[in-house]
């Protein structure tokens, strides 16, 4: 089952929910934070093209 592990965004008003949310000041910071979290969490980063990136675990449980 796929799980969203984290969200990184520049738009706090567009994100909410049950995963940790990291708010950054600009698109470059979003990319940097998502890249680091991708490695730390052993996850896949998916750019939603709206100022947010989600980090997802696609491995089967």
C-alpha cells in the first residue's frame, strides 16, 4: 500500500492532513528539503507542480 510520508510546500494554505508538513520560503528550498527527506526516509518524491512535493513510500507492507 502506498503511504504519503511527508509534504514539502511553499503554500501552507494548500496543505493539511495526517503527514508531517514542511513549509519552506521558496521553490529552491522546497527542492532541497524534499531531496534530503527523500534520502532520509528512503522515499520517492513527487512534484505536484503547485509549489508542493509529496514524499511517498511505494513499498508493499
